C-alpha cells in the first residue's frame, strides 16, 4: 500500500541498485543498534550472540521471533523514496550473505583500506565480545563507516583476548531456552515490577532495572573505564614510592 504513495520512481537502473544497497545497509545499522539497545528487540536477537564460540555456524544462529519486533518498519522510508520492495528485499539478502564470512577467527586483519570502509571479521569479533571495552559496538552489516559516523566504532586490540557470548552466559545447551529465555525474563520482570515501570522492561535497554539490581552495558562499560582511569592514575604514585 505504501508503494502507491512513493515520492519518486527510481526504477531498476544500476545506480538505483547501488543506492538501495547502501541505504539498506544504513537501515540495517539502525535495526541492529535497536536490537541491542531495546530489550524488546534484544529478546529476538540474543540467540545470535549467546554462543561462546565464534565461527561460521554462529552466523546461522538467527532469530525465531524477529517478526515480533516489527523491524520491517525501518524499511518503509526506502519504499517511500521509491525503491521497489523487491529490490529492498534482494539487497537485504545480499547484506546477510556478506555477513556470513565475517563470523570467523581464521582471518586476522584485512588490508587497512578495507578495514576502514567495510565490516570485517576483526570488526565483527568486537561486536560479539562481552569484554566491557567492546560492549555494544560495531553494529555495521556491510559498511563499518556507519559506526565511525555515529560513534559506535571500536577497533579490535591485540592485547585483549575476546570473550564471546552474552554478559550473563546461558549455561545451557537447551535450544528452546536459548531462543526464548529473554522473552521469559521480560515476562517475569514485567510481572514483578510496579505498574509505572512495567513498560520500561520492554522498551529500555537490556540490563535496566527500576531498582538498580542489574547493570546495562553502558554502566558496565563506564565502571570498567573508571577502573582503568584509577589504575593509570595510581601508576605514577607506585613508581615514585618505589
């Protein structure tokens, strides 16, 4: 229906395909970012991250409940611009195909120019890490430039071993639990919460609680950075005293 109200007729020219692919990847960046920053979205995405191993099979851990997040809404502006829904769907498919190969530890770093523009195994390893430094970073699908533009880029460091999985590891190989555990957690939190906070357990970031009993990724990262600053500040004092 929305297609009937499009602003332009962009057609199927080669440049329209390129523009659609780039803009669809920008759309993916924001869908993915919401997938980590809103618990409702995270509940569908978490099973992709819950593996403590990182290889090509990790790429196949896809959502069973993605339809509940209504992520297709993010594609509606592209339809309004005049990109045909079929073109958007095809570009989205190629986006996912590209992302398959970056789920590996077998490839270290790509050439510098490639690392600067494209999403790579190195960048995506950071995204799958639970290290405080790396939490909620590198959301890109194909082009890492979006993370550089919007302040969510973090390079992989050689001096810090990556720990994969989620902040609170599953501790279970039960497939159904891996897929639905966060939905169960949301239901439990909403049931126990005061009325004024119930909706926040659906719409706020993962880890948020009305009583501060758990930590969000921002809080975990901030606490870690504070400890790093304290360590750096203490080093000259230790050196002088010795």
